[in-house]
């Protein structure tokens, strides 16, 4: 039998023999790829044009509210005249008047923009889906100015929140219903016409500062500065040197050389017959696969000489799988002897399977084992024993007129059977 390395080499030969065409094609592809990489690495251009794109901010504009309220009544917390600045909420009783400002400006490399701005206080009612039911608008301030980069446009307001709340209550009283949600906010509309950073501009911007009045407080929902930007995508092309890395420089030729060497070796091996796998070797590989597959049904034992001696008949299967099927059908175990023979005992019959012999060189492992042990192999024991049993059986079934020579032959056969049985027991011990 083969050792691990020999069996592995046999499997490699079997795979290469079976998939020879695929292996040749794969090596050919490897040669082509390696050659292509090597060719491109050594014959490609020294320079290439690199195109980059960049987003450039041409201008940005900012609209921002600021607000404050002055305390008009002394308390233990605040003193009269104290200014509360940019708070999210103010106390309506002690600081009822909200003052504030809106500032608009822009930054750009160059520009001149005519700005028209107006500020108003809006009170309205809207439904849940945003539909406006009514609106009251009070104009507060207007301003017109031509703005350059960094020039601010400023609008101011001063509003008594208690008066606003009273006006909202009066409107609801006039309508006789409070359907919808009341909203109050300062709104600034800025109309722009001109150019910034060489690009024309004609647009209208709207900015809001919401105001909520409830439970003696009024909240200013300032979201911070509102910023708009003008962008332009700039494409830049430049010539850069082509750098070839070591992988492309040496990897391509290496792949080509490996592919050529592998292809030459594969073709030479096929031509000289080194890859050829005999039918006996294929049978051996099938046997080894079955041995791994049915390992749970096989038990390794010492030579069962006593059981062999008691067997009247023998039968040999053509595959290990067949022997395992027989063991399953008869509820038996498959026994494996040290010399890699497989047995199944069923009453007075021994079923056996002997793997294909693919010993390396001219060495016979069975013969070597027999010389080392000083006894015959299991196969010889079974054969001699069963031959002797058949002779005894034939003598018993013969006619009563058998002469003395036949009787002597039967006696010799029985003696041989007993001798073989004793030898087998010695081997077991």
C-alpha cells in the first residue's frame, strides 16, 4: 500500500490526467496575462494626462436674526433695566417687549448687488395639513441698498408681545372660533439683483423668526444663521509621470515564466506518460475514498484466526462499499486487519475485500511482512484453510467405496487445516 506522500502524488497525477485540457488552458491564460502585464509595464508611455475636478465656492450669503428683551420690573431674579439677549424664551410680565434685528450680507471675490428688503409681523392660522385659514400682516421696516462683498443690510424691529397676544385673542373673538393653529413670526423678504464673482444673480430670499406665546412666556425659535452658497466645478488637466510599481515590473515576467515552466512540465509529463494513471491506481483511489466515507462502519482488529478457521465458506466483494452494504444488511461490523484486509463474518461464511495492490516499485509489502513476521499472510491463511475444509467436505460426501489413498488424502487435508489454524493463532498472539 502507499504511504501518505505517495497517495497524495497519485491523487495529483489523477487530477492532472483528468483535467489536462483545463490545466493547459489555465497555464496558457497565465502566460498571456503575465506577458501582457510585462509588455505594458515596459512599453507603456512615460507620462499621462491626469484630470481632476474641484468644486469652488464662488460666494456665500448669510441672513441672521438677533433679539433681546429689557426687564421693566424688579424681581428677586432680575433687576429692572437688565437686558436678556438671544434667549430661547422670555418672561412676558417682566420683559414684554421683544427687540431685534436682521442682518444680511455676502462674501465673494467681487460683486455688486441691489438689495431690497422688507420686514413684517405675520399672525395667521393654519390647519394640520398646512392650509392657511387666515393671515394678518403688519409691515415693520423696509430698506434698499446696493451691497458689495461684506456690506451688511440691517433691519430692526421692536414689538410688545402682550399687544400681539391681545390682537390674536381679538381676531379669534371676531371669528367666533379657534379652529386651526395660530402662528406668529417675523418675516424678512430680500430681493437681489446684480452679480457676484462674475456670475449674475436675480433671486428672492425669505427668512423667518417664529414666536410662540403661552403660559406667561414667549418663545423665540431662532434656528441660527441661514447660509446660501454659489458653487462652480473647475476641471484641471495636468501631465504627470507614469510610475510602474515592482508588482507590474517583476510580477508580469514571473507569471509568464511560471506559466511556461508549468506548461512545459505538463506537456512533457503527458508525453512521457508520467501523468498516466492505471486502472488499478484508479481503483485504489476509489477504495481510499470509500474507506474515508465508511469509516464509522469499520473496526480495526488483530487477525481473527479462530473465526477464520471456523468458517466453512468465503466470498469476496469487488468493492469496499459492497462489503459495507453487506455488513449493514446483516447487522455486522466490517473488520480491518493490520495488513489492510476487510472481513465480515456471517455464521459460517466469511466475506472479504482486498484493496488493489499499487505498491511502489517491485517491492511486495505482503511478502515483506510475511518474511518479517515469520508466517504467511492472511490471504494465504484463508486460502489454505478453506481449501482444506473443501477437501474434508468432499471426502465426507463421497461414496463409501473410496480407497485407502483417498482416505489418506482427506486426512492430509484435515491436518493442513489444523496446521493453518494453529499458524493463524500464533500470528494473533
